[in-house]
């Protein structure tokens, strides 16, 4: 039989354990992933070799950084990225209305699915449901819309993409925007 | 005699050997595709060439890992071990004579790992790192052993037209357009398609195309057979007024564009339900109808503030409610306005109903709310332009970008509320919609009359 004291100790002990775990998670586990060197630095040009080098090198990376994601978006939208730096890239996307004016994440930080979802929603001119109509394309509902459209797998806005996943998402957007060739139209 | 024949055979053999030796060099510089690529000598494997026949967008190719990437061009000749990669909006089509064609779609990479012929047997293996590859084998008298292999799946092909898609974060899938292929994923192999069959698709992890087909099944609401009688009648009315019916696969609801709203005189006869909530507008705008229901005794729920138990919206799966409420289509408007309706057939819950109009796009417009229960107009309560809480059986107001119009109504109609709340000074009912609601030019458009353009 357990005494009241021991029960109380177990309960508070559990609480203490949970608190300690939370502190460890907060101090260690919740940091945003960063990449040491971006693919954009390696393939920053607009020629065929640089562009294809970028896409297929990115597909081998474990994490997609903000810089790589934005360079990829600009390449996809315009066919070229004339920005000389990450800040210019952010400004270019802000001028297109794809990034919020308050965006200030560093270049080597992993891109979040929420940030990308808002850009895609605006790029594809997705109307969305009544919540998006009322509150605009917030990250939470833009991600939900991406999941609903089959562009994202079930995700949360804070998750990031691996390189190959990012390339896959861009390919999926391509399918939606481009007239798909007859042989693959059924997909 | 025998020696003469044997000498002739040796001579012919020498000629054949010389021709075979010269063939690769000739193929290397060829810009036209040969009809038969490899030697027909039995039991000797001969590597086959790959001809690039169509390039679209950014495409690069190389003959092996050690070679540099080069921009792919039409009529380029590659050899076994060649690798191709594509960018966005791009694709490349290659032919392996005499009867194989493959197309690598956007943002993919593929290597021709094996492409050789051994007598009448042709073996081809495409290694697709990621992307989508379409593969067509005509099986022209040759025995094929062909496959597309991706990191997580393999599609084995014998004389058919297939497509393999494998790209994280999506589930790999195989499609057979004609014939049968074998799709292997996670140590499990299923058949895709049938001999002489038509389109079949299998998602990785399913039991095959049958299970995938069931999962993908949707009933296209454009077809009359998939619509209820009430929806068919409503949509037929819209079409009769010049509207165009389509289907929005993202919102998952039929859409109506063009046409005009019902006039006040026409509205009661077109209502399908025992309870109908109608939004009509006259301007060149897209409005959406929203309906919220606070189920319960109207007088009780009125005092406890409005809590939406059910919500109806045109699309996103919210066009049906648990109690049977239904919005049959999303009217996206046109030059002469539009009309959306929510209705219940048979029993409908008692409670407080909220009706709302959401401005989606277009020009500022006049709009009108109507609620009918068992064909009789119901009093709606709302704030008028002076900010007074008033009632009317027909509410008309204006809406522009970013605005939301709303009213509430008790179902069944509560005489207590009706006696308590004053009539709208603008009239009960408010002026509604008739032929005079449109400007002459718009009215002519609504009637299908072309007006001469001003000189």
C-alpha cells in the first residue's frame, strides 16, 4: 500500500520530471535547424548548368534553407534570380507579395512549411475556405489548404522540408500550373 | 563445291563483321534514327543507343558519372549508362530503337542503367532517382525485359505504356495506360492494368489499382445523375438564365457563372426546400452565402447569445450539414449578379438562424436576403443603416470589398420577437430585385440583348 506521502511524492515527482523534460526540450530540442552552406552560394547563376545544378544538388540536401527556398521560388516563377544577396531575394519576394513585409529570418535557417505555404497560396491565387477569406492566408490555414490540395503531406506550419521534398513540392506546383502533357495528365 | 560455298560464307562473314564494326561510328554521327539499332547476332549482348527526340525547357545529359553535364539537344545520341536531368517546366523524350520511348518529366533525374539487346531479347533498366517517367514499349516482335527502378519501388514492363512517379514527400504511384505491368513497393508486388486493358493506377502500399480506384472515386456533380432532383432543378434554372455550370475540384462544389438572380416575383416558385435561405445580388461581384444555426428554442438561444452549432458554406465540404442543410452550388457571379441558396428538405431544426453574405471579389453591389419556411417569408432581424435593430421579411443592403452582411431569424417565426422589434423604416419587405434593378445596359445583357457600342 502506498501512503499519501509516497503518492504525493510520485505525483509531484512526475510533475518535476515533466518540468525538467520541458526545460531540456526548450533549451535543446526546439532550436530551428540551420544549414552550414546554402546551395544558392554554390549555384547562384542563371545559366542552365547553374539552375539544374541548384535543383539537383538541393535534392540531395537534408534541409532546405530560407535562402535556397527563396532562390528556388524565384527560379520557378521568373526563370531567373538576379538577386545578388539573400536580402535582395527577400525583397524581391516581398515586392511580389509572396513574403510578409515583417519577414526577417536568417538565410541559413531552415524554411518553415508555413512560410512557404503562404507564398504558394498567393502564387497559385488559392481562395481557400471561409477562414482564409476572413483572416487572409495565415501560415496555419495556408498549410491546411496545401494539405487539402495535395501539395503538402499532413504537416504543421513549423515543420521544414528536406531538399528532395522541396523539389517535389515545386514539381507539384508545376503540375498544377502547367498544362500537363497528355501522357501524364491522369496523375 | 563445298569449298566454294565455305569461302563464300567466310567472305560474307567478313563483310558482316566490317559492317558491324563500322556501325557504332556511323551511329555516333547520325542525326537520323536507325530502324534497327543492334546486331541481330544471337547470344551476343549489344549495347543500344539512346536518341534524344524532344527537349522542352532546361534539360541536361551526360554519358556517365565521369562526364560533365551538357545541355541536351534534339538528335543527341547517348549510350548505355547515360543520365538525364530536367528543371521546372521541362521534359525530355528519348527513343531506344526500335520500339521503346521514355519521357522524363519536370524536376527529375533518370539513368539508363541497362540498354542492350541479346538476340531477340531486349533488356532495359531505367534508374529514376526522383521524378516522373513515362515509358512506352511497342513490343515489335522483340521480347522485352524492361523496368523503371526508383529508390522505393520498381515497375516491370513488358510491351505496355506506363508511368512511374516517385518523389518525396508523395506516395509513389504507377500507371498503366495499356497492358499490364508489375509494380513492386516494400517487398510487395501488384499488377497494374490488364492485357489489352486501359488506364489503371496503383498507389504504393495499396492492393493494386482496384483499391486505388476506390480511394480516388468521386462523383462529378456536373452529371445530372449525380445530382438530387432539387439541385438539378435549381441548376437548370440557372442555365436557363444564361449561366455556365462548371465544377471547382478544389472547393469540391459545382460553380455557376453568369446568369442573373431571381426576381422577387420568381423567387417563391423556385424554392426547393421546406426551409430556404437565399442570397441574391445584382452587381458584377462574387458573394458567398454563409448560414449558421444555433439549434434549440429560438427564444432561449436568443438570450444566451448566438452559438453556431451548424455551419453551411459553398464548398470545402461545408455545403452539407448534419441536420440536412445543403448549398447546391457556388455562384461566382457575373455582370448581372448571382444567387446562392441554402435549403433543408423535410424536417429542419428549430433555432436561431444566421444568414451572411461574404464579399469575395468584384465591384460593390446591392444584395438581398430572403428566408422562407414552408413557402412563407420569415422575419429577419438586423441593424439598419442608422444602427437600429429592425425587422423585415426581405433585407436589401450594399456590400463592398472586405465587408460582411448578416441577419438572424427565428425558425419557426416567433410572434414575440416580431412584436418586439420594429419594422425597417425602409419597408417591410425592403425593395428587392426586379427587371428595374439593373442599369439599362446590364438589363439588356441579362435579357440576352446586345446593345450597340457607343460611337
